[in-house]
């Protein structure tokens, strides 16, 4: 998330649907009313930021193979007593990466690093070009894809592999991505084409080979696997919406193609070994002229555009539509400008091609990426699969990261076949499991139960929805938010990443925060407290009051008896973000301590090798006390805690009691493992199959730097990673870390 211009905090859900926060309801101050001394935590050391020069190896690699990966061995589980054996690190405001004693964190791959043999080293002074052959910006979710010694796919390889990495956004102020440009860029419209071209190219996905040699990790600059996917890459539409009238554009007059992927945030890895990337806050990149509603005849497309946060006349995020008259700039203006009845002569439908889970074969860059429309269109974060069981369908769990949005799951029509773990064609296997199935949205009840409601054109609530007349199932998928409105889904506090516990199949969702949560909703943009989202309080950051649920929480769900295909579930809250000295009856409901207090959980990933649940923060509420962090947890089970009742006072003076269900206090089973540099987000995590190396992303360090200070490094809010000895120049850069234990053991033990 970019906290300077917070597109994640977009709120276009004005439906009367109940809110998830009303299921948890808790409203008191955490820091202004309850501030006390901040306790210290266990001894922490600075991770040795060894420089791993990008392109440090020029090993020749054969063309990307299409053979099936070798099978992974069955790893012995790590005894619970051996996990979380590190000493928790202290909260930190230092401009560095802090990891526990006995660990080393090294920079591996940063913004601008070259991906081809002929691409020069990154100068980091704003003059660099050719970003289609360099690392993009705002490193986010990522996944590991192993390679054996012969460069063939392997699920067991631990010293050579590919990292598929999302590049979400840019560090920007006043339109321009100012660290990319020599003079800080242009802050007025029209934007120069050369600046637009740079900014477009740093979005999307990287696939980069990494290799361990003599205990040092580095990227392989000349690897034939290395590639980039950007907002200009040709992609295929698949699933129910393929070829539908809603996807017809000047670029694809038959509605089967789409140009590029955008604002890529969370990820997923399929059971058949392909990469999934979620398109998150894409709407703000587009523009509609002030008279567009009338040009469209105020038809139902206006309802859709407004529901997805793109009202007519609103400024776009970067003004890319002003870069010139060429088609690559015109596509960012999705106004009705042409005369056709189907949109084949303009980009009025362009927005309908963004907002999906995109599948990519990281091993084979010749394969066209596919947007899986059956999984719905919204602000996607990660996509987490149910534990595969032969003969049963697969479930994919997903969240819509905006205030008051929903939690979804997709259940495949096809039942899982173990042979598909080693497919001949990964993309064809994706067709089998991701193009046909049922899309559901979650409704939560105050008693700790819930239902999955199918989003189908055969559902009378959808077919007869007065606010938006759905035409067919493709329309339901493209306008999943409106379909979820129609069935009364529960509004949540910004559902971001999700993960499935491999030990028991339980599902965890990070609910990052919600500034619009209230004891009582006084407008359509607000949501009242409820069981799953029970807290509404005032949090003081210095002298600034932050209202709502500024610290967020982590939801836990357990499917009913059928497992992945269940239509019922139970829920509780694994942990509430809070300062450790906050009121335990209203705010610090999980009894967090100075070793594990946190705010605004975002990334969440389970380690396949250890079972540790890694939690990462993207915070603006607690950053007067600490930079963003990563914690390690042994998560327990749904229902291991107890019901709590939170008391509030309504505007009329009457009492309001809200029941919620809080998991067992995590105590020593939740520890802070890492704290990042100034003004960063910690996000994305994957590991080698043996668990001895993990890869973590540091996104937008120093993003609070003012654009006017671009010429004076002494005014940069962060100098990382150059301050850690990595790369040229002093402009801060998003980057990927590799973290290892100095004794060669598993990370997190």
C-alpha cells in the first residue's frame, strides 16, 4: 500500500449491507488515553546487509523448459518446541533492517536492477531507462519456483530457483513517481511521455533467477528465465467473461485479450506450480471526463464505474492519459469517446479488464498470462488454496482490499487429481481448475458462525437486483462487488492477505484497518461495529486522533464438514493489533506484549517447511513508535479462546453490547522477528523448500520524502538500501531481502 496517496483506503461501498466490524465492536483510545511507557524487548542485532550484486553471475541458462517439475520429498515436521527459538527484536525507528541475533539479512534484488546481459547497472540518479528489462518498483508478494542443476523445474531444489515478484506501484507525490526522474518529475498535466513510459514499466511482475554460490545468494542477470510483465504486456481473458461484451475494447474487439496487469499486490502459488498475482487498486490509474455519464446515457455501466471507485471527472493517479495521443496513453482514458455501440472504437470498457487474479507460468515466459475471471473482479490481494485432497474440489480464498469490502472464495468444478501436481502444461491445468466453478461471498453472524453465499445469476437476489440489472454470469463475475451487495455480504475492515494453515486447513485473513468503523454508522460510507469487526476507538498518534479501527486484526475461519466446498463456517479473531499498554477490555483484547504488539497486519504467509505463520505490517497508525515489522506465530486453532462482550454508548446515551470471539492470547507463540527501515512496508514472503532461506520484500522505504527535496539526499527520510552498502546512488529503493540463519538452520526455529 502507498500511504502517501492511500488508494487502499478507497471506499465505494455505499450499500446497506452489514459490516464485519459490527461483529467485533470495540471503541476506546489506544494511545492518547492509554499511552504509557513502551517496554523493551529482547536483544536484537542489525542484520548484516551483505551486498549481493545483481547479475553477480553470468551463468548461461538453457531456454525455459516445459517438462514437469520433479516431486518434492516429504519433509519431517519441525517439533513445536524448536520453533520460535529466537529472541524477539525490539520496536525500532532506525533506518535499517533489524533481525534477531544469529540471523543475516542481505539485499538481493532492488528497483532498477538489470534482468538481461546487455542492460547496464542501475545508476539510481533518475537517468536510468529501459525499465522493461529491469526490476520494477514497490516489490510486493512473491513466490519461489525451484530449478535443479540442469535448469529444469524442481519442487525440491534449494539453491537455485526463480522468484516471481509483484511490483505494485510507485513512490509518488503530486502525480510524479519522483525518485524515478532526474529532477523529481513533472507535477502538472500534461505528463511527458518519457516519464509516463518509465512509470508504466515499473509496474507489473518480475521473474528473476536467483542462485546460491558459496553460501551467498545473487541474481543471475543473464538467465534466459528472467522476464517482466508490465501494464503493456498482452494477456488473455479466460473463464466466464471471455468474449463478453463487457470486455470489448479498441485493443480487443472480440473481448478475449487485455493489455497488461496493474497494481499487483498479493500472490498465490497453485498446486500445479504456477504463479498467481492479484490486481489490487487499479481503478485510480484511469480517467473519465466530466461529461462521461451523460455520454453513456447514464446506463448501468455508470453504476459499475462508481461502485469500483471511478467517478466521472475525478483525477487519475498519475495522469498517464495525458502522455500523448498514441494508443498506449489513450487507453488510460476510459470515457465513452467513440461512436460504436459496443465500445470497439474506444476504451470505455477498459476498466472491466482489470481487477482479476492473473495466472503466469514462471518457468515458461513464452506462455501468455491469463486473467481468471471466474474468481471475480475486485481489489485482489492474495489467493490462498485449500489443502488439496484427491477427489474433492479446490477452494481459493480471496479478499477485497478496500474499506467495507468483502471476503470471497471460489470452488472449482473439477475435483483435485494428484497427477495434476506434475502437469505437462501448467496453464492448461489452470484452465481445468480456475475457469469453471462457483464464486461465493461471506456473510458473518454474531454467534460465531457464517455462510458462503453463491454469486450466481440463478440467485434471485442477484437476478432481481434493482440497483444493477445483471445480464449473465459473466456480468456477475465482472461486477462481483455489486453481486455481493445484492446478497447482503458482510462489510469487512479491508480484507488483505489470506493464508491456509497446512496443518488443519483453517483460513486466516488480515483485516488491516478501517478509518470508517464507528459505534454507529452515520453515513453510507461508515460501518457500525459488529462481531467480526468489533472495535471502534480513538488512537492518538502524537497529537493526531485516529478514529475507527486503526490497528486492525486477524480473522480466523474454519470450514464446515464438507471442507473446501462447505457453505458454512465458524469464525473467531486470532489477534487484535494494539499497543501493549492499551486497555485490555476495549483495545488490546489479545493481551499483546512489548515482544509482539503490532498494528495494521497486511501480509500473511504460512511456511510449508515449519508451519510458522508470518505476519507483516503496512502501518501508518503506530509509526511514531516503530517502523513496520514482521512477526512469527504458532497460530493455534479456531475456537481456542472465548467470547468477549464489548460495551459502547450510543449517541442517544443508551448502551450497546457487542459480542465477539477472541482466540487464545498468543503470548510467547507470537514474536517480532524483523523491523524494517523508515517509512517502508514489509510485504511478500516465500522460502526455499528446506526452510533455510526466506525472501522478504521491503517496499517504498522513505516514501514520506517530499518531492521538492529530490536533489538533497540529506532530506531523504530513508537512505536504504544504499545505507546498507547496496547499489549506486542514495535514492531509497524497494528491494528483496534473503534471510538466513548463521548456523544454517531453518528460519524461525
